[in-house]
């Protein structure tokens, strides 16, 4: 089947007309979902054909969706900063891009060749394996859905049976077996299913949401959805916000739902295909080894891809950018435009990832695109390298000066040099008494493990004399490590330890090409052994992926105890009680961040006292009311004095303290607060207590 430019534009006009009419007039949700899906499939395919013309239909479709998502984030962000993300902005974004996708069809029509494999015994065996895998996946998804909770828990493993890990390990084993016999890239779809299963535990278990940051971002997205803009306009995050608002309006699905599923869904779609294609383009190894590498990527704990935040979304696209660039440096991808579009979209999401992404593309231009004399290219590379080594410290310095940050009011956090964790003498050896000993031995040494496998990949590159193609990744790794060292030594910045850790982690992303090449060479050797040995290989990697799956989520076991608790029905009952019964009071609330997340989700950023939100939240302000909340939860502290201090800081004459029953100290503090407070009330049959302190504000 051949599709030319005339067919494309006729189909384009019909699809966009139905979408626009439904958007403004019909507003039928089912039709919105259908047209939204068709929009991404149809225009994803043709945007992929524009830049990935020599790839097959599946790769064109999925790579095209990546570019379509990047396009939406870039132009959504531009609209936000210049005007706002209103309904008309959404429609302009919908229409403008597709108008250009059909130009390449004038000279290069899209040809679709569907090959049907003739039935044979091996095909029947693969179909049986695929069916077994899909049945196991269905049962696991069903189980996860049935275990969803609306109460506060600090780990999903609290409600999930250990039998689930056996099932997950079995499905991984079946998938590795299927990939061993597979020859068609369509089986990448099965990898996507497994990725989504691996990344989606939080979606199913935490029905009301997970963490604290996602609620802040969802509140901002809701404000943009309703008003088109909010002030002051933030310098970053708008890439994610604009994408979520676009999807929510096009599909007529609430912002919170799309925000929750966005990152696990995009990770499951994007990662398998970019890893597969980068290896297929550049390694002369069997298809089964490539498919195994796609799945074995999951041996690296993948917490970053399990819930949506701007930093996590930026990290995902950075990984996509890096793997796509492998085909570019090996001249299998002939245009740098897709890489540039992805890098720009990362900048609009988060500058911590965006600036390195732009530096990376700039170095690609110098090393592989510009046709300069070798000496001039060397000089440009050296200049770009040294400027890049200073880029993040300079960016922090510029940001500090533009915003005129007063460091006297900001808490600075101590930062350790994470490079020491890679030193051989710091290898974490533990006694292997039970399964958790092995799990945490693996967890504590994962960076060193990645480094060693990456060194093997570097040896592979050197052996085949391909260092010229892959030198860019060594340069980027060293650039980010130098940036990291300069930042922790010389830069003052709020939450410095958090940002510097992100720079350190980002540097290891640029080792992934060597890591995956190293693993490919290992697998290529292992899978040539006799069948009885292969069974142990299958079992070993199934087990390691299951260990990584366990480590990728909050845990409470003999080695780790995650202290954060999820938002629950009780938190919303607390918020509702306070909002309904203290409306006439000038009050602040001292509570943990889960209660703060609940009030932001329900009421947005309703009220502030100077720079302080009226519910205590962990911020970078020194001596904020969250530190007062912590003091109120300790024994042997003067609770009345702390409440008086909060009143003087904020100007509030009522201080409300919330005590949840999931903290260890609840029973010890309960009687003390009952005696000291002016009034107290029990919420949700003793799951929480609210105490009112009425104070006189001192002049």
C-alpha cells in the first residue's frame, strides 16, 4: 500500500475537522478518545516518515510519536510564555505541525508492506509462549488493581503478596524465552507491555496518588487547564505542564489521571524501541540478543520511571536522546533535527537535564556534522568542552543573580562527594544470610556495576576501532562529572544536595551506550552455550530483573525504611474538617507533607503568610513552619512556646496541629497535646487528631 501527499492531506483535513468540531461543539468523550488516539497514530507515523524514512513502519510510528510529543511540549511552552495555553492555543498546535508532515510525501510516498509469516512449528510455539505471557500479565495487572488502597502506606509491598514476585519472575522468564526464538521486531511490543507492568505499580496501588511533588505539579497543571496561565510564570516545568494540559483537553480526561500515567506510559512506549533500534542499526549480532538487551535494561533499578515529575520526564527524554544519537553517530540516522527537537523539549521541562542535552547536541554538531578542517574542529571541540565543564555552575550563578536570592533566609544542605561510592574500597560487602542481603548488596553497588559493564563496552568499541563514533559519550560523562564537582565545591544553591545528585546521576546516563554494548557482548557469548546452561542464564536474569523491580519502589525491610506516607482518605477528611470549621479564623496548619499535598490537590495554593504556605510544607526557607511541625512531634519540647513562635512568624492567631496515627510517636504525644490545646477532635476513628491552639499575637 502506498500513501501519497494527496491521500495524506485529505485524511488530515477529515481527522482534524472531526477533532475540532468535537472539541468545540459535540464534546463527546468517547469521540475525543478515538480522535485523540488516531491523531497520535496517524501524525506520529507521518512525522516519523519525515525523519526516519528508511526505518520500518513500527519504528517510524513510535519515533514519530516521540517527535510529536516533543513538538507539543515546545510549542505549548512557547504559547505559555507568550500568551497562554487556551483552547485556541491547543487547536493551533494540533493543526500547524501536521501541515508540514506531508511535504516529504511529495517525493517519498509512504509504502506499507505487511508480511504474513507462514505457519510452522516454531511460529506455533512462539504463539503459545506469547499467550502464556499475556495471560500472566493480565493476572498481574488484575491483581495490582485489586490491591489499590486509599489509606496511608509507606511501601506498595505492604499490600502485595510475595507470590506476586514469583509471578513477575515467571513472566520475565517466559518473555526471555520468547525473545530467544523471536526474529521479528514486533516482539518489541511485548517488551513495552513488560516495561509498563514494571513501571505501573504506583498507578495501581496508590489510588489517591503517590509522593508530594506530583501533587504540586498537578495543582499547577489544573490552574493552566482552567485559566491558560498562572503567575508568576515559572522558568521551568512548562514542557510537562503543556503536554499534560494538551492531552487532557484533547482526550477530555482529567489532568490528574494523565499526570499520573504519563511517565510510566511514555517510558514503556519509548524506551524499548529506541534501545532496540540503536542496537539493530549498529551491532552485527543476532536479533534475539538485541531483544534480550531491551529487556535486560530493566536490571538497572528504574525508580525514575515509575511516577511523573518534570525531572523524571526530562530524564526519560535524555535517555531517548542518547540512544537515538547512537544511530546518528554511526550514520544510520542522517538528520540531527530529531535530536535537536528532543533536546529543546527537555530544556522546557527541566534545565538540569535540558542544558546538558543542548550541550550534547552542540558537540554532536561540531564532531559529526560540521565539515571543518581537522585542526579547526579540534580547537572548537576543546573550547566547547571547557565551556561545557563550567556550564551548570554558571547557570546556577546566573539564576541566583537574576532572582536575587537572599541566602541568609535559605537553608543550605551538606553535600557528600558521590564519586567516593565508586572507589573499590567502598564496595559494600555483606553477609549473605537471606535474600535481602543479596538484594542490598546489588543495590549498594549498582553504580560500580554500571561502570564495570560500561568499561567492557568501551573495550568492545576500542577492539572494533569505533572510538571515533563513541568519544562523544566519554566527553559528556566527564563534562557532567566536572560540573558536579564544581557545583558541590563552589556553588551555593537551595537544595544543593538534591540538584548535585541529579547531575551525578545524569552523568551515568551517558555511559548507557557503553553499558548496553558491554551487555550485548556478554549475552552474545553466553547464548552460544549449550541449552542446559542457557536455562540457568534465563533464570538468573529473570531473578535479577525481579530484584531490580523490588528495588525500584519504596521499601520497608531489614535494610531500608521509607519514611514517607501516601495521601489517604483520612488526609482529605482532615483538610475538609479544617476548611469547614475554621473558615472564620486566621489560622495556619502544622501537619506532615501528605496533608499539605491533600490541601493543594483540593484547594490549590489558596493562602500564604508572607512566603509561607498556610499548611506546613518542607521548603528551603530557614526556620520555616515545617521545622516547627517537626518540633511539635518531639517529646520534651515546649509545645506552647513553639505554637506562639509560629503565630509570631505568620501573624496567625490560631495554630492547628495535626497528628496522624501512623507515626511511632503518636500515642506518646496524644495526651500531652490534649492537655495543652484549646480544643481537639478525633478524625476517622482515631486515624488522626486535630488540635487547636488559640494564641495572642505579640507586637
